[in-house]
């Protein structure tokens, strides 16, 4: 039985952290909102399909489903529904071989993932500091202030931390945890990738300031399954519907 | 061996979600930053002690600890360090008997906890929409806008969702998940309690709009161990160093 991922079509968003794990593992999965009607022979559509969206909305709007998610992404595995990005990765980690096989490490990797999730939320709020219900253009001035603080203070604070985690990993700086790839490494790649798209000026010199993170980012990008995925039509390009948006007026050199 | 909770003293903050679970279970725990120097016979100090703070900072600033947390709260259980509030509750849940004994329910409860954590972050950002490095007074105008949206749109969206979760629980509306108390119920109590403190005008009529959540809030408050805890000096009062801050100018009637 395939894993079923439910997420908004047309953007990478939080769903992308889950996709990268499924793709790296070569897992059998369906990106439900992109699926053509069963049996009509069409290809999945990264922009979404009416039938796929209807399948997702019927769960979100169900008035009987006991485990009804607040929002996408969520995963369905048989009868089990798992909401929230980091929770999905917690669930998939052992099944996909993307966490070490001991309990302490699993909580550690999940803690790292939750800290990555915190950065993702802050990256979103650079363009929506006032209200997600308003357009960016309606909150451009506070967005400039928040993005300025994000670049000056928050990116360095988080990236210094993650660089330190790599440096303090007893198994070496190639991975955030242990001596093999985990879902947190994949998510760190995606975080850096998104920040580079959104804030190219701020991220200039990133590799010099955070050499271990830069090596990690490059190593994930070159993994055969990740490279194949990134080159495939399944990888939607970064765009301004997403968390990581490139608005030149929000970007500025760091430090 | 006691659980060791590490969190900033002098406020409820994110540590409070962990304290409520430990208190409800009657667990043996130490709130490290509040502890007097060993053996001097003094009582724990909710405002923090130099020795307790030093113990916490030595972990946060360690350049050798492999599992170094980004920020408090974190838990230490013997040799295991667990960072991030929701992750700590994930870890403690089965140990304290605060989650059902099946895998699907545990991911469900954790997903609820992560959604509660999202509301907590949004509640924080009502008074700090631009930068956590600036004072509230430096971002009061955008704070008014963000708080207005939080009251008009976000509290209703989240609370309608949680009310619906209670209504769709096959075991009945007394708990968010299953037929017994979980850590998510305790955290929901704390979330509602914090919102009532910060936004008394917005929360007026809460019990009418969200009757099941109001019953849950009252039932948790009256549990014997929770009631004893809330009346004890260990429960620091709500205050304006915390996530939930009462600034009258940010509060307004809902709807």
C-alpha cells in the first residue's frame, strides 16, 4: 500500500520536507492533490487536479473523521492519519531508514526537525508579519522590518546553532545526527535551499560562514535519488506562493 | 532518578506545558533553574537561582555536548537530553501514562500538540510581530494589527478546529483523544488559560462559542493534582515576560 501525502499543489511548502524523505528512500507514495482521476491514464499534475483536491478537502472538512488534521500536510498510511510536517517525518523516519536505531537519537533528530520547523515559520513570517489572511503587498513595510531582523539576527542565530551541532556530532560533521543520513539532514538541505532562493544577497558568503552546513547542503543535493528528484517534474520550482519567497526588497546583505 | 526540566525562571512560558504533565502525573522532577545550591537547605526559587541558571547555561553553551539544545525548555532523563516542548511531551507521554497505548493515537496526540504549539507561537507574535530582539514598545503599532488579526481570525480558526476535534472524538467530547486525559488536554487547558489572561475581552463569550473546550478547561483545572499545583508557589503567575501578555491595547472584543 502506498503512503498518501496530502498537500497543497503548485508549491513546495511544508510538503516538500516530506517529499524529500519519501524520494530519498525510494518509497512508494502518492501525492494525492496532484493525482489524475483513477484510471484515466493521465500523469500527475504538479499544479493539482480537481479530483485530487476534492480527496484532500473531503478529509479536511469531514465531520466524522476522528483524526481530522488542522491543515496540510498530512499523511495517510492505511487507516492511520498523521498530521503536522515534523510528526509525519517522525512517523516515516524508522519506516524509511532515515533515523538511527536507538531511542535517544530519535528524540534528538525530532528535536532538530522541530527547530528547523521554527525557522521555516519565521521565514514565512518575513513576508507575512501581520496576517496570513492579508496579501504581502498589504504588509510590505512591516515585512521589510521583520525580514531585516531575520537576516541580521535570526538566520545567524539558527545557522550558528546548526553549524555547532554538526561540529559537535561525535560521528563527524557530515550529518546532524549519527553517522548516516537522517530526515533532519534532508530538511536542512531544503531550509538552506529555500533561504538561498528567498534571500540570495543575505545568503552570499554562507559557505564561508557556515562551511559544514554548506557541505551538507551540497552532499544532499548530489545524492542520486535527490538529484533525480530535483531534476524531475515532481519538484515544483520555488515560487511566490510558498514559504520561501523572493521579494528583492526584503533581501539585503548579511552583517 | 528525577526528571530534570530546564527552563527560564520567573515565567510560565513553554516550560509550563511540561510542568503540567509532570505535576498531573505526580512525577519526581527538578526544575533546575529554580533550584538552590545542593545541600544548603533552601527552597526552590521560582525567580531562579544563580546555581540553577549556571547549570542550565553550561549545557546550552557546551562545546562538547552532542545533543545541545537550541533553547529551553529541554529535559534531561539520565543521559538523554530531549529538546523542544512538544518533543519533551512526546517522550514523557508514555512514561507518565498521559497517552493511549497504541501507535496511531500517539501520533494523533502529538499532532494536536504541534498544532497547540503553532497557536502558542502566534500568541507570542501578537506582541512581537517584528523582532524578538526588540522591546514590545518598539513594535506596538504592528502588534496592534497582528493582535487584531489573531483575535478576529486565528483564535476562531484554531478554536473551531479544537472544538470540532472534541466533537468528533468517538470516545466523547471530554478529551481531545481517546477516553482518558492526555498531555494534549493539559496543554489545551494552558493555552486557553493563557489566552484568557492575555485577551480577556476577546475571550469573553468563549464558553458559549466553544462549550466543549470550556468544559475541558474547567475539568483540567479541577483535577486534584492540577488544582494543588495551581495553588502552589511552583505556579508562577501570568506576567508580561511570558508568551501570554496582557497589554490592554492589544485586546478587543471578538467578532
